[in-house]
């Protein structure tokens, strides 16, 4: 199940394979995504030192967000090292390596 799809990418490019991965999110981001306030049209993924980062995704905070939280809608989100290792293992097993 995917929560957000990049329809523009599917229109502009030929997508050979899809990979699903988890992200390290803050509480307000989870609530906003569940409310359908995620936009990944301009987002992309970068791999640095074995970690995967989502850059350019925009998650609009809910108006009911706590006053002590200062949300950054376009912050770089990290997939996390353990999640990255699991994704690499799944990819290798899919490729038969």
C-alpha cells in the first residue's frame, strides 16, 4: 500500500521497478500524511554513506499542530540505516544476488 504516488514521474519517465521504503517521521508529519497533506511532485531520493534521504517532499502541517512544535514542511527526511539495510537486502534477493 502506498500513501503517496508521484504521478508526474510516471507520466514523464518509464519506471522499470518500484521500491517501497519507510521513513523516519515526526509525529506532526504522520498526522499530516494521514490527512492527505503530502506532496511529492518535486521530491527525489539520494543515497549518501549507505543511508537514503528523501529531499524536496512537502508535508503541510495541520492547523491543529502543537504550539511547541515548529514544523519544517520541506525538511530532508532520512530513511534510517536499518531500513536502508533491509531495502538493500530485499533488492539483492529480488535481483538474485
